[in-house]
């Protein structure tokens, strides 16, 4: 193989790379989801603690810094990772479905064309979250049950069994309608904002990690701030089984949750935990998009190189075969 041929194979042009297959999207999405949720888990745990309504003075936190200090000194730093197994198990398949659904819907809705397509991107994001949340919701319930102050669950399995035995399977999906009410606008804002920032910062569309970091972080912060009130209602429903308050324990859906929050704390109650929510989502979405785009790009390059090398090798073999190879020498007697 000549030097020019070798360079062409080893340094492919970005535009010549094949489209990412559904398998590539699912693998990259699963890795991105696990990385994001694991890395940002302690801040997510603080957010949950701050959103939960509790009568225990030890479980009432006025600030993110105060919560971190008190939890670390009274319960130990590792208590911030209680329940992390649940999101590690659930985030892989859920994010594989999430990103592959988004990519396919984006193609169908025409969001891949030149220019900005916020409505198409938002619609694709909404479809992605409906599919993935159905898979992730039970794991999210278990995660938050284990995150709250005074949680006695020994493991993810113990929490699953206890919830199903004492409250029924429906408890794992009690917050699903509220979750969708929150995540559909969240992901619509998130994806539309991400695509806008990505295309604005990098009009050429070349692979540029800094673009995904910046666009992902900005989109995550914007979507998190806008949907905090719904997240507070979701947290109340998902943790109601751990509450000693009979009103909260008997909350049956989003309407009840909103009424409880409004009656007890007014408008400010809907923004409990907004600081850690933004601080967790901003780096989380940056990490998630950067990981996803990097792995997808890496697999696209590898696929291109394998195909190109095979093509060059086949062409070289065909041109180097001697013309005399078709003649045979008669056998001797």
C-alpha cells in the first residue's frame, strides 16, 4: 500500500464517514447514560433530600452547601451514593433506547437538514423520553427511596421487593404521568436548545468535543430551571411511601402533589432544590452528550477504516495478480 493510500485510510474525511447505525447509537447511549448518572449522583442525592417534605429537623436543608456538610458529617460521604446501583442498572438500557429513538425520530421529522429545526428536535426529544421513561421510572423510584434521610433499605433488590410487597407494583409507576408531564417539556427544551447551540457554535458540523460540552451544558441548565416545579411534585410522589405525613402518603397523583406543595409553601415550594438541580443537570448533560458523540464518532471511524482497508486490500490483490496465473503446466507422466 502506497503512502498516499495509507494516509487516505488512516485519516478519513468527516463527511465520508458512514451514518451511525442503530447499534452504534444504542451502545454509545448506554455508556453515556451510565457515565452521566454515576458521576453526578451525589448532587442528585442532595437535590432529592432538599425536595422531600419532612418534619424531621435533621432532614430539612436550607442550602446545597449546608446539605452536603451535614450529610457528610452525620451520615458519611458514601451515604450520598446510596441507591446508585439502581441508576447504573436502569440507565444503560434506558439511555440506549433514549438516544436511538431520538436519532430515528429526528431523521423522520426532518431535523437533520441544514438550519435550525427546533420543533422537529423537540418532537423527537418528546418521543425519546416517552420510550425511555417507561423503562427507567421503577429504577428512579427505587433510587429516590434509597436517597432520602433515614432510608433503611439494604440494597436495590430489597427496596424493589419491599415497595412491591407493601404498596403494590403500581407504586413503581405512581409518578409516571407526572414524570412525563415534566420530562416531555424538559427533553423538548433540552434537545431543541442543544441542537440550536450545537449548530450555532459549530456551523460546519465537524466533530468538535468542545461544542458538545458547551451546548450540552447550556441546554441542560435551561431545561432544568424551567421544569423544577414539576420535578418537586414528582419527588413528592416517588418518596411518599417513606413519609410519616398521612396527607403525603395518600397523595394519588400530580394534582394532589401540586395542591400539597402550594398549601404548605406557596410558590417557593415549587423551586425547592433548584440550585442542585441546575448544578447536577448542567454538567450531567455536558458529560452525556460529550460521551455519546465521542463513542458514536469513534465507532463510525472504526467502521469506515475496516471497510476502507478491506477495499484497498482487495484492489491491491486484483492488480498484483500475474497474467500468467491463468495458464497451467500439463502434468508429467
